[in-house]
C-alpha cells in the first residue's frame, strides 16, 4: 500500500479538526476510534487500554501476538490545545505547509506510522516480524502520567523503539533528549493589613522572591541544565501582606546528579527561610528521564544515515530539550530513535506547521528503517 499524498492529507485534516486535549477524553477517544479502524482494516489486533476515566483509552496494536517485538512504534493522540481550538483555526494549507492544532505534534507522525506498516505488510515484509504500536492519550500536559509504566514495559519487550514525533524544523532526527523534572512550591506566611498590622505579617511573596532568584541561578549551561520558574502566584490585594505564595518550576537535564543539585538548593531554602516566620512545602520530581543513546543506538543512527543517503533524504541528528515518550523506553535500555515523523515546527503554538514536501520522503525513510531492523533478526 503506497502512500497516496492527497488521501493522507484528507485523513490528517480529519484528525487535526478533532480537539483532543489530554484532559478531555471524548476528543482523543475519537482519534483512537479512527486509528483503531485503520489498523483493523489491515487485519491487526487492537486492544484498548484504559488507565483512568480522566483520559481517553490508549491503544496497543500488534500484527501478531508475541512475547517480544522487533519494533515498538510510539505516538500520542492528544494535544495541548483546549476545546474549541480546532473550530477557531482548523486544518488549512498555505503554500507548501499545512497548519492546525496537533498537525505535527503528533498526528502526522501517527498517520505516517500506520501507512509505513501497511506498506510493509502489503509487500510481505512483516511475515516473520512482530511489530507493536502504542498510541497514548496522556502525553501532553500530564507527561504520560498513566501510561508511562505500560509503554516502558512494552519497550522492555522490544529490540528497538521508533518514536513518531515530528522531525525537527531543519529536518533532523533526534537521538538524545533531556530529562524533565517538575516542582510545585507553596510558601506559607502570615496575612496582615499592610497599613495597620504590617509588622504582624510574614510576607510569603517576599520569601518566594528569594526562591526565584536562587532557582534561576541554579541553571548551569555548561552542563546544559536549565531551571525555569515558569509560573508564580501570591497575595490577595495590594493592601494586604500576603500570607501565601507559590511557584511551578521546570528543570531540564542530562546528568541525574544535576537533579540532586537542584533539589539541594530547594532543601537549603526550606531549612533556612529568608523571611522569618515563613515555611515552604515542595512537591514534585522527575516526570521524564533523559533519553541517552547507547552504543546500539548509535549503531542504528549510522545505519539510518546510510539509508538516508541511499534514498536521498537529508537530515542530521539533534539533542532535544523537549519531552518524549521515547525517554521512558531509552531509560530502560532499549535503543530508541525519535523525530521520525514528517518535518515541521511551531509545536504548542498557533503557528504549528507541517512541511508537506517531507511527507513522502519521511514515510519512505521510516519504511526502510523498519525493514532494516527486521532484516537484523
């Protein structure tokens, strides 16, 4: 089954025009129903895996029952965009680009994965192979909170993992990703009238300010560790000493000792508050481990380079700071390659776009990579 570009675009438009924000199960459920029908139409077994009523079912898809898989393909069906986004800015084509919520993150890659497997099956290339596809619905916003353990288990049963997130805007594939940690900080002080009882107050916002400065300073570019205080809150009004404040913090890292260092900064701030009478509670931790390449990963990278040269698809390799479900697979030791969907950019923004000229070449590259792995059996 060769990929017909117009049919692909028509189906992609249908997927993009369905709101599928992680927190609303109905939309992602419609995506799951669509993908289930596609795979069942070529004779694959599809199992709905329900982890929580708060998210849509995830899909485990196999061409045959097996204890171990040659390849596990990962993609997500959800997006970051709230309900109503698809109606506000539906799928559209301008020049050589297609636009719309989730067009490249990750609906295009998810669809390309199906067509690559359908093509290989039609050519008889999968007869001796065991392939698994896992499509989750809790990737965005909640960092695959429910499905991470399950996908990690599948990766542990697989020789290789291919992630269908988008190719980078410059065409590169991804062989390395930073880990992610998230923290919520709640500062408790004492409310007081700013004009009458100022001395009785214990300013939680002032204490939080010290935390912000110390945490931002914990960024270390020499180790590619970033600490971002991305959201803050506190106070009830200008005439009141604020008795409560808080912040949400994002940490990206490669070296796990960096997480210990940042945690040490927060521990020190907890034990020695700058504003007497305030206290802090910190919750959170690692949400995604780093995706670090092994020698087997690098060997596959070299093979992919050769495949790209053979079929005339140009790309390089990128270490990304963004999160991916490939991180869970790689942390378990399975060689993992990411960014195998079509090329695009602007993810999580109104400008998200797909380079339509990359659809066929990236589909062909994916077919060849899967075939190469199968031939290594």
